[in-house]
C-alpha cells in the first residue's frame, strides 16, 4: 500500500509539472483576452456600433511597438532611467521591480547577440566543468596564438559573472546553441541540452 501511495504521488507530481507550462500559457492568453482585447473591443463596439474581434490585442501589440521605439532612443532611455531611479527607492515596489528588471535583462541577452558560442570550461582544473560563452578572441603577442575571451555567468542570473581569457585547448565545444546554454544557466541545470556520448567521454577524461 505504501509503495502504491508513493507511486501515485510521484505521478501526480509529474502530471502537475507537465501541466504547468500549458496552464501558464492559458492564463496569459486569458489575461490578454479579458483585460485587453475584450474591454477594448467593448469600448469600440459602444462607439462604432459593431464588434471587431482582436482589436484589443492588435492595439496592445502596437502599444508595445511604440514603447520599444521610445525605449530605444536617447530621450526614452533617459526617461526610463528616471523611472528606474524612482522605483528602486520605494521599499515594497523595489523588490518586484528589480525582479522584473532582472528577468528583462536576462531575456534581452540573446537579442544582443554578444555571444559567439557556448563552451565548457575546466576552470578549476579539477575536472569540474562550467558553462561559458565566447565573446571573442584576443591575440597573444608572445606566442602569436588566439586566446578565447569567455564570459562565465552566475546561476541563475546570467547578467552577472566574470571574464576569463583561455587557450582554446582548455575548453570543450558541446555543440549547444547560445539559447540552449542560456536556458541551462537560468534554470540552474533543470533544463538541459542533449549531451552526446562523445561529449561525456571528453568531460570524464
């Protein structure tokens, strides 16, 4: 009976984990529909006289586009800098704002395309590998060889970390995309890319 209960609880938990992404998607879509599309469509229907489905969602996308344009120019950056300064001074709001800003900075990293590829770095020289992102190369004047500039992010916040310069022979290319490497860092290893048997052999040498 005890084994059955453990088995039952295990698969109920797994079922819950499987439904979380779907549930969050439905919840997000419902918020967009109820609080944006439905209300805006109702206002337009009141004045125009007929309903145009999807108007609220369309206007919301246009709104995001305008905000993106504003945030990308000098005046907009100055404005958001002032907002940032105000938000970080309000005790209760500051925490939520900083979490949102951290998430925003994390999501913007792939867009900036600052990383060339993902590598595994034997940084501690004890066969303990860490994920690094190659940001470019630098030439060693003494040997004439190219060294890799590698950003090693902290987990689960890849907006901070440290930079190392290493010989290419000291790293392993796992053949992961930058997105796959970033997902692994942000999820603290919960979301992991495929690891081939050849890669396992190289790591375990």
